[in-house]
């Protein structure tokens, strides 16, 4: 048995999703007549309470289009120092939009209105122009942390007061909504733009969307072509996304239960410590601290891999396990057992060595 817990991006389309993809009417989205993409864009805009939406090949492109269409070269973006746009988007804010980032502190990727205020640079001939606040929900490197509506509203209100636009990187907004007990539109209400992924928790092979005002999305549509993201019969992918919106959101609660079970089991293994107590695991991610007596996280990950459990080393002493649509409770049981076996094996070899 192989439990692939590297990321929630590894899911394969279910048979029913394939059927929805095969049944989707197709056109040419660059020529402007892709009926399934148009249907998805209308649906997602409505769901998030925005005027318009744009389907994109990836979440990175959706975030970068939000930056490109709302910022000018030399502008400053305000974002948590552990955010996806800093760590995993290949320097794109600098490369594609000429923007710099002012990084904020905050436990688990969450910060406050005071943090936003303290980072603010008043208008000044010397200073970059602060332009866009980025809020990530759930927060990936923060451990899948979930913003409460209230915390986000406070931050957004302060940001607006000081003249910032607000972008939500909602690659895992669906997880946040299920875990936080709020509607996608209720969160998006406080943002100018928001990106969401269909290829993570929702189990699609690819695809994300960016939502905002009609005017902003028209700009983003032009830049999407410029970035090489114009797709043709992309209704195939949009068909998968429409299916996922109908069938795969509510069930995320199961992924969150599996993450709690995993944390509980792994937490019983000597030398391993999950990033939160089982009941406090925020969504579908478990970060496991590996005691140095067991070797590095990379060594631990490699040993797990040999036993059919795939995880990713996050840094020298931490690895990441993510639950998703293709992870069953049998996979969780298998994974917990293997975490235990590997810990015993590595503890033994370090005593011998
Ligand atoms: C995965 C992810 C993205 C988008 O990643 P792609 O691989 O480009 O689709 C954006 N933001 C966050 C927080 C993510 O976890």
C-alpha cells in the first residue's frame, strides 16, 4: 500500500470526474467561445460574490495576475514572511511585476491589523508605494492555519484605511471554509481579489481561478495571454472543476479528520511531534518535528518512502504530511504504523552508530 501524503495536489480524477470532463461542451477559450470555461467563471464569480472570474492553469499564475493587474513596477506588496508568493513562486512578483515585498511576522501565517499598521510606509518621495496586502487562507507554511472571518475583517479594514488593496491567496480557501464554518463569499467579501485552486483539496488535475471586479479581470485576462496562460479546449479542465464544486467541498471535513487521526498516531511515537495537538490540527496538514536523535527530516522521509509512505521534508527537522481525496482511513492507519517503524529503526541505528 502506498499512502501519498506529499501534497493534496497528487489526486487523480475519479471515474465520475472523468465522465464530467468527457461530457463538457468544448470551444476555444482564447477565441472567446469556450462554453464550459465561461460557465465555470460565472459560477465561481457568483460563489465568491465578485463581478468576474478568470480560469488559470495554476494558482501561481492566478496570484501573479492579481499582482500584475493591480500593482505597478516599484510598488510594495505586504505579506506574511512565510507566504507562498515569497517561497514558492520563483521570485515572480519581482520578475513579472517589478514589485518588492514587505514581510510581516505572525504565528502560523496569521497577523493582525496592528502588524499591518506598523509595516505601513506613509507616502514619501523616498519610499516604495505600498499597494497590495496578501492574505493566505489556509496558510500553507503556517501549518494549514485557518483565518477567522473576524481576524480577516480587522486586517482588511485596516489595510483599506491606509490605502491598500487586498488579495486573498485562497488556494485552500475550501479547506478554510469547511474548517472555519463560513461561506466562501463571506470571506471574499473583504477582499478586492481572490484566487482559488481546483487542483488541491477539490481533486482536479489542474486549474485555478482569480476573481475580482470586471475591470480588473479584463486586465488579468490580457496578462494571462502575455504570461502564456491562454488555453484552448480548457473546458476539459473546467468540466472537472464544475464537478468538483458540486461533489468535493463538503467531504473536505473527512480530510481534516484524517489529519487529526494522523497527528494523534504520530504524536504517540517517541521522537516525533506534530505541530499541534490532534484536536488543534487546523485543516489537512500535519507538520512533524523529527527529533535530531532520529536523523534529519530528509532521512526520515526517505525511510518512510521505502515503506510506502510518501511525505516531504520541509526543513532540516520537519516533514509535512497532507491528507486529500485519495487518502483513506486505511492509508492513515498504514502511515501511522510506518512512522512508528521508521522511528524505531532510526533510533536503533543511531544508538548502534
Ligand atoms: C499550491 C498553492 C498555490 C498555487 O500553486 P500552483 O502549484 O501554482 O497551483 C498558491 N498558494 C498557496 C498557498 C498554495 O498552497
